[in-house]
C-alpha cells in the first residue's frame, strides 16, 4: 500500500489531537502528542493553528445543492466579549458581565437577521 493511502486526513489529525486532549485530565507536554503520531515540529504547527482558529470569529456553513455559503455568526464585539469571559486572569465579575454582553449581542444579531 502506498504511503499516501496511510496518511490521515486533516480532520482525522485534528480529531486525534482533541481526543488526546480529552483523554488527558491534567496539563501535559506537547511531546505526548508523539503517542498519536505527531513529531514535535508537526505538533507545534497544529497547536498554533488550533489556537489561532479558536481566537477567530465563529462561522457557520450553509450547504446548498451546488455551493457552500460561509456566514460569520460573530462580529467584533462578540469576539472581544468572548475573549474577556474566557480570560482566566479577569475577575469572575468581569467575566460574568462579558458573558452577559456576549449573549445579549448574539441574541440581538440573530433578531436582526431573521
């Protein structure tokens, strides 16, 4: 069998990383990703990509018969609020209010697009 048939798809690789993260209950060194077939250099690239994507506005894919439409479901304020309520360095009060702001803005955006 050729090497290209043994290669995992991008989705399979991402799933493997998240399954490993889910399995580990404590923080762990990147080197443990070798257990699932990632050398340190590849693991670093994947982790950088994942953390970059996690900071980006959320999107939704709408698939039709002939095309796929990409829709942003968050705007700048949503991203800023999400970053605040996910920041462990912020106080619980700040995070709580940021979460409320995020939800209110998301609800208002959905009402505007209906």
